[in-house]
C-alpha cells in the first residue's frame, strides 16, 4: 500500500465498557480512501452499513461510522483535500449520503435559484364582495356615529364627574368673551337658593349664570353642570314654580350625563381623542362652539322629564306650573320659531307625557307655593348691570 501522500484519520474504537474507549491513529493515503473504500465487498469497512455525518466544528469533519464483529468504529476525515476527492469520485455505497450531506463543488459556485413568488389573484366577483362589505361598514359607522362617540366618551375615555366639571369650567372660560353676563346679587341669589334646594344629594356642584339674551328662551347647558340662563327665559316665566321646573329638567339631564355625551358627539372624534389624552383645554375649545342653542335628542329629554317631575313633587313644588310654562312656550314656537329657538324640542307629545305622569301621582298631593317675589326679578331685569367682560369671572358653583 502506497504512503506517498499520507492523510491521517482518527479512528475511535468503542470497546466494551469494561475495556474502556481506545483512540487509534491510522495513516492512510488518498489511494486507500478512494480505491479501498470503493470496494463494496470489503468486509472490513462494510460500506453499505456506513453512516456519514458532518460535525458542526471549525473543520467540518466528516465521520463514517460502522459496526463489525469487533465493535463500533468511527473514522473522522478532517482533511479538506480528501473530502473533495471523495466528493468527486464517491464510492457507490456512499454516493447518496455524500450528495445529501455535502454540496457538490459545482453547487457551491452556482448562483442561487431565484425563488418563485406566487402572487395571489382576486377574481372580480370576490373584489366586488370586498367593496360591498366596505360600503356596508361605512354606512354602519356613519349611521351609528353619534352612538359610537357617546359610547367611547363614557367607556373608552372613562370621564368621571370631577373631570367633567373641570372640563366644564374650561368650556365656560372659552365662552365668556362672547356672552354678556348679568351681575345682579338678588337675581343670582334666587338662582343659587333654588339650585341648592333641587340638588340635595347630587354629585354635581351646579353654577347658574344669567346672560343678557332676550331672544333665547331656553337654558344652555355646559357639561359639568354650568347653566346659561337667558333674560328672554326669565321675562317669559310667571312665577318661581315655573323656574323650578325648568331648572329641575336641566339638572336631571346633567345627572344622566346627557350633555357630555351629545355635545362631544357633535364635536366629533377629535374631541374624543383630546379627552382620552386628558388634554381638557383642547377639548374645551372643540366643545365651546356647540353650547349656544344646542338641541338635545328628544328621547333623552323625555327620559330626564320623569325624574325631574318626581323631584318637584317630592319637594312639594307644583310640577303643573312647569307644564303650563311648556304649553305657553309651544305656542311661542309656532308663532315665532326663530325667536323661540329652544334647546329642548317643545312638542305636544312631551307635554302629554308630563300630564300622564301627573295623573299617576297619589291623590291629595299638597304643594307649598314659593314665597319668592317674582315681580321684583322682572323689575330688575331692565335695570341690571349688563357688560361684556374682558376678564374671566369663574362661575360660582353651589352644592
């Protein structure tokens, strides 16, 4: 056997455990590897039973393992020249393993094949269904826009009552330059006393601000419990009991959190995002333009009418005086819709609903007429100090 170009293989002998493992270093040449291993009939090496593995080491050593009557054998081939020679002329019994475990020289230099990218195609029928679904979703979003915004305001934003009152103060600051506030101690004391009487046990602290606006006949509501009472409303009220009814209906709307939901819905998603980020100053600027003359949903108004009616009845205030005022206001609305623009839609259905509630109350109800001299309030309205404020005066809240 020729030893012109010796290559060294490390043979590991797995002897029985009591003998212990033995390492043998065998000097073989390329001729031995390429010719002797090519002999399939070789009993010594048993080429058909050899298993080829490639080690994950720096030299990428090949290991040929087999078993014979002497035990388990493994030959480690770490010489790259011999690996290339075996790869070029592989023994038939090891050809498939060599091809599977190691790339051929040609495949190393060959350019990688470009993977085929399959582009999914959409039929015109499927595309039509997609556009139809998008159209339906758009219609639903637009149809339920206000409901979605009201839900987001109460659930997604999570605005509590204290935060709502803080927001209301900022909205009031945004409005004060555009309204003329009447500063009269007597008129203000009457409103504050009535507010304290009607708001016993309420979670809100209310503020009532009289403004010089003879065309308006309805109270504008700022979220958080600030009310703008126009002189046009006070001139049309005949007694304190009628004012109690008007005030109770507005307060119940706030306690049911209707203004914060409906006014934010009118302002849109920008206001919702500002509230979510707790940027109350920016949200107040968004809400301020919608306060004056805002018309609430009639269904929500009627939901507030019932508890307002009950609250007046429990406090021995005649709720029928409030109904009489609404009937007069309905006539003004028919005669001059522009001058009698109102926040609450005055309809015969609403008045009939209040009369139905009145018919269900226990018989023998006794009411205590208010001792307020309403004529003095009427006399003060033309003489009150009316001016446009240049500096903000915070609304005085009463508990």
